[in-house]
């Protein structure tokens, strides 16, 4: 689990100069998000989490923190992605807990220069928020 936390943090730091901070404040939460190609994962990490490590697989990673005390939140995460052709893919998020940290990740099949628009619904009790962002993926 610590290897996933380390990798997610590392990827977030490496992507920061390119995309600025990928965080939105939604209601009571700070929602951090990252979408990256699965080839950035080591074979060991991909195997541990049942992720197909392919240049045609992207990973969408979400973490939800309380905006007051920054505590990780256990929430329900559901969503979809739509490309420019109007094709919609439902995202199936898996929860990973590493100590106090909680991550939600989902795979997505992509092609080179695919632009995907994401709509992610986050729920906890009566609170519901929607995260929207877009990402272009490149196949190496």
C-alpha cells in the first residue's frame, strides 16, 4: 500500500509543473485528482492492484480530503468519461486505503491524443458533489 501512496505522490509532484495543482474545492471537500498512463506504474504496483499495465490504459486517481482538517474521507465515487466522438465509458472506482490515506482509482482504455471529459460524482451521506475535468492522453 505504501508503494501506491508513494507513486501517487510522486506522480502528483511530477505533473505539477505541467498541469498546476489538480485540486478542486467542492462543498466541504478538497478533491485532488490525477489521470495518467498506466505505464508510469511499476509492474509490481500494477500487479498488486490488478491494473493492466498498458500504454492504452489510463488511470484516474481521486482523493477526497476534508477542507478544514485535511483528513481523508471515505466516500462513494462514481463517474464517467466522454471523448470527442461522444463515446461514454463508465468508470469503476476501486478504493485503496494506506494508513490514514484513501485513494479511489479507475482504469480507462485510451488511444493516442484522446481527449476525455470526466464527470465524477462524490457522495457521503446527504452530501453530493460533482468533479469535472478533462485530460488528453498520449500513447508512447
